[in-house]
C-alpha cells in the first residue's frame, strides 16, 4: 500500500469532509492518477517493435506519483540557472500563532510571508551595496516540517554579492552579509508591519490576534548560512517543490495506521489524520510557491550571462539551449516511452481511450486478458 492507495481507500471520507473544492479535487486527482479512471493513450513504434498503453497522469502539483519527473526537470533547469559562486541560504519563518488562521486566509498569508521576506532582503542589500549592483535570488515556500506537520516558511538562495551593471564587475559584500545578529531585527520590524496591515483588512481575526502580534514580534526570526555549494541547496529544495516531501520508504502503512520514520524522528497517525495533515499543504489555485528575483529573474538573461562569464563552471543561460525554471510552473504529462526501446524511433500515438475503456488495438492483439504495464516495463528494461 502506498500514498495513492490511502487516498483511494478514504476518498468517500475526503469528499464528505468540509474542505475547499480545490483540496477535494487534489485528493481525487491523487486517487485517480494513472488508474483506469483516467483517459488512456496507446503508443506504438512505427516499425511495430513495441507498443505501450498508458493511463494519463493527473498532473496535480501535489500528487506524489506523477511529479517526480517535473522535480527532475526543475532541478536541472535551476542548476543551469544559478551562478557557480558563494551564496547565502536564508530561512524566513512565520510565527506559530498564525498557524490556526493560515488555511482560512491561505493565499494572503503566503503572499504576506513572501512580501516580508523580500522587503527584508532588499533592505539588507540597500544597506550593503550600491543601487547598480544586482544579486540573484530564488525564494521557495515550504509548508511542512520533517514529519509533514504544518510549518510555513520560506527558503532563499541568494548570491553573495552581485553584478555591477556599470562595469560588469562582480561586487562582494564588505561585511558579513545577512548576519543573523545584525539583521534579524529588520525582519522582525517588517513582518510586524505586514501582520498589522493584514489584521486591519481581516478584523474578524479578533483582538487576541492583534495582541499576539504586539507581544510576540521578537520571535519573528530568520536564519542564515553562507555556503560554497549552491547546487546542494537546489537538491534540498527539489525534494519538496512538487508532489510531497514524504518518501514511500519512510512510511510504514497498514490497514489503519501510518508510521513516519525520518532520521531520528517518528510519528504514527491514523489514515484519516494522515490525509488531513497531507491536505494542509495543498495551496490555493494560482499561488506561486517559487519566485525568482534579480539576476535569476527570467527578464535578466543578459546580465546573468555577463555575471556567469566571471565564474568558471557556470552554465551559459541562453534561450536556445536552456529553459527558465519558472516556465516549468505549469505541469505537463510526461511520456516515458517517447522513443522505441528497440529501434529508438519516435513512438506514434495510434489510439485514445476513455476512462475504464480498453484500447481496441489491445483487445484485437491480446484478447480478453491483455498484459499489464509491468509486462511492458519488463520488455522496455
């Protein structure tokens, strides 16, 4: 039994629960992904060496079954995007007293956290560099802790220094950029202002929420670490950007309970509570969880390539050979058998089917008991 099996088994419970429509749709997508409930496509080698019938992926960005390929593509594109130089890895946290209200105003809180983090970064950069210096940074939203508990925070990968547009030189910071002890107070002040403005627009949160903003603002912190290997951080980001941060090998599943064992941490939940926790991380439609700024913006290719010339080992980012990772925000169905495994010729779509319908070609070829996908996989291997 895997995560999809849990959703299939509990789909009636999910559909009867008081959940937003987009969350219920995500649950249904996960349950149906690549099953007979989806449309199907039959592909064949033009020389008839090989044929394969595949049910469609749901392409929901929270589906653990079909997003592994999109994760790989994003990882590759992002590593190709960044400069091979020292970076800082920053983490901006949302105070825990906000957690009970986040899912009610999910998109607003996500944008608030991004905005406060971005303003903090630009404030620190303005204190450290001339206005003509452009750094590059990527902001990635995580909504989970290690055991998939609800814990919204933002990770940032930002260059140590930036490109001086006037002379195409790389300018390093002259101080300990993003030092926690120097700059943590900036984030405290900015986040408090953002939360107060948010409260004024949502007075239904009550006076207790306002009191918590004023009494706990010193808890609003970020952490920072200077790193020489930014590609390692990209690998860390990739684990959680699409699908789920959970790995099947970290789960022990029986008919009633699910045990999560990650590192030295463990937790045991009923299947229904596991689903409730999983669905807390489904973002509202249109919410961007990855954002790009400065040299890493899709509009800065010219300046980015100028910067990369200064650092051996960086990939040249041009429109012909590279795709900006932001373009991968829209998921697509991945065809694993694009080419025939025998003659390497491009596979041809020869038939489409509706849900729960068997292709006519398969019926004509194999009769009432066609081979399953494992058979095709073994041939391809």
